[in-house]
């Protein structure tokens, strides 16, 4: 399956499993739902103070998997890159607009830290 098809199918899943590598080289998996798909790119949000963010900054490797309603497992591996600083607010605002529940996760001004 090509990348575009994988990304399109992942967009129908809702909550994805993200695996990273921690400081000791151990795998760490968590569920992420603050996701936006744009072409072959996946944009996601996490707070900078979380272990997830530290692992992304430290190693960057990530594997993403999801299970579709058609009983398909989709798995994508890659390296997470930080959005350039001058674009971060744009993408954060897109994620908040598409995922309004984020206001409950990062209420008020705290979302600026995400």
C-alpha cells in the first residue's frame, strides 16, 4: 500500500498508537487523537513537558499504527520533525479547530504550551 493510501486510511481511524524509543532504548506506546492529515504529512500535538515530547526531541523515530473499521491494520514508520517555529501557531490552531476537546485537555492559556 502506498503512503497516500495509508495516510488516508489512518485519517478514518480517530485514535492512533504512537510508538517511540525512550532514553534507555525501550519502546513506549501511547494513544494520540490530536492529529491532522495534510497530503502525506501527519501533524500531531503533545505538550512539550511530556515524556512523549522528550522522546521525539531525543530520538525522533516513531511508528504509528491504527486499526480500521474494515479490519485493516495500517502501520507507518518514520522520523518526527518539529514544525518550524514560525508555523507552530498555525498548525496548533488547525488542530484545536478540528479537535475541540483539546480545550478541555489544555484549558485557557495552557494550550500555548502544547
